């Protein structure tokens, strides 16, 4: 466990699929996601849902994220100075 040097929150570091470490919130996050599967009911075809678990990247919840974006972009090697939040649709 580590402390975010920008906001003081407790964080953990997890390996991303590309092998780099990502700062994440400590608690597991449960998300209900719709699958491609549908089932037939008396009311018609309805989607099937599944519960998935994972960790929320800290840059999505850190109150100082704007200050961190350039630093994290350099650390993650994102081209053009864009942060990992690029395309998030804020």
C-alpha cells in the first residue's frame, strides 16, 4: 500500500495488461455488466447480466488529477502529453 503524494489517499499499485503499474483505489469495485447473451421471457428477449470485479484507477477519483495528468502521461509513455484519461468523455 502507498499514499498518493498529490491528495494523500491510500492507493495500491497493480500491473496493467501492458505490464506497467497503475495506481488504484484500495477497495474492490463490483460492476453489473450486460452480456451479449439474451434470454426469452414472457415479456420478450431480455439481456443477461453478470457481476464483474476490479479496481478503480486512482486518477479517476483523485481530486488533484488535473495536476497529475502530465506526470502520469510521462510515466505511462502516452504520446503527445495526453493523460490516461484521454477519451474519457468528461
